[in-house]
């Protein structure tokens, strides 16, 4: 079998999250093979910072390089789908930053192509890969926590109120939902027994028309409920809570957590559990991706949950009347 060290990764888009990926790869002992950015000088700076072997003249050059095994996409949301399709058509496995696509229609097309090509396509969602969550999910599956009753989570990260930046730019897939809400929804979905079939929300739009703040309520057929709050305008605590029949769990900094507190509802005894390292969050993504590619263990990538979350986000935006330019074109994505 091919050794994991022989899988060659190329980074498409060298902004902030790609730099975090570079740091995580270095911490895990992995050297990235290639880098491309719309501006070549930025790709060159990235390559120098992280010891990347090859810099491409254009983003498209990644797809024609036979040495590349996996493409990591960290460009703006609206460009994920076309880059994913080009990568898959070129025979590359793909790990794309969240939100993986703009909507569920795009995701379905990309998944169908990946299946036809026999390739792994997955979302770079830290929640799917943190060791702490793997332990908590195991506890839940074994019945240690009892039935899930209520889940709460929030994510507020104030951005400069500049309607030209990507967070507020409708042409770049902006808005709180695809950037921050995807974390809260992913957290909730991972502890719910099935896909929520009741969805309600309140959304406040920015002047550009994208969502700058929302409250979301979910419930599934088992009666498990979630209450989520997301904002680009104000700080919100990033502590999430799962309230269960036997215990409730508090997860601080839930997007990349390393510890959780579990309170027994009968004895009121509290215990702490700790797993993993925050700085290795994206390295855990890479490890699971390589296992999926090399061993065929695609379940590690939690694609079914990614699909469910995308369906919820697509429905929410439909309810709000929020469409991106690509969706407004005849036969649009």
C-alpha cells in the first residue's frame, strides 16, 4: 500500500486559513507539495514560509500536474464548486474549506462526479475531526449520556462593517451562515440522531443583502432540538452545550475544542475530559483525509453530515430569499 508520506497535497488559495493549514502540516511532519493563488507573489510567499516545493503560475495549473494527489481549496465560497469540479475531472481528491459549496445542488453534482471518478471529496470542517468529538460521539453512541434533549451553540465574530470585504460581499458568497453558521449547524447535527425536519429562523440582512445575523431553531423526528445564534456584528460565546437525559456537556471553543465538562444531572458531579491539541486541528483533517484516500475509510470525513448541513443552509437561504449571483443565472448552480 502507498505510504501516507507519498500523498502530495497542493494548496489552492493562500489566505489566512491556508496559512493555518501550512502550520498544522508542519507541526504534523507533513510537507506540502504545491501552492497556487490568483496572485503568484502570494503563493511564492506562502511557499517560502512553509517549505512548499512547487509554485504554480495559475490556479488551473494545479489540475494538470500529475504529481498532485489531493487539492486543498481555501478560496472564497463562490469559487469552491468550479474548482472542485476541475480538480475531480483531473483525477484529484479534494478537501474543500467550509462551506464546501454554495448550495445542496452544487454539492450533489460534485459528489456524483467524485463517485464516478472514484475520488474522495470532503469538507474541511474541524468539528468532524477533533479527537475530543470522536470521544464524545462514542460516549453518546454507547448510551452514557442518555437521550439528547437540547443543543445550544453560538458563534459571533465581528467583522469590519465594510460592504466590500468578502464577509459582506454577495458576489463572494458572503454572509454569516456560510462562514460561521456552518460550524454551529455542524456541531448540532453531529449530536442529533437524524436530520432536522423542522427549521425556523430569524435573519437580519446587511445592506448588501447577505445575512449578517440570525437565530436558528431545529428539531428532528426524535424531538431533539437545537437553538443556534450566529453574528458577524457582535461577539458571542463559543461555548456549546448538549443537554441529555443523564448529563449535560459544555464544550468551550467548540469549533476546535480540546476539553469538555460533563455534569451528571443526578449526582451533580462534574468531570473534565481532554483530547487533542488545538493547533493540530487542521492536521487532524489531513490525517483523516489521507486515511480515507489510502484505506478507503470515507466515513471519517462525515460526508453525510456535511450533506445534511448544506441542505439546512440551502433551505434557510430559500426562506430568507437570499440568492447568490451564480444561483440567479439561467440554469444557475
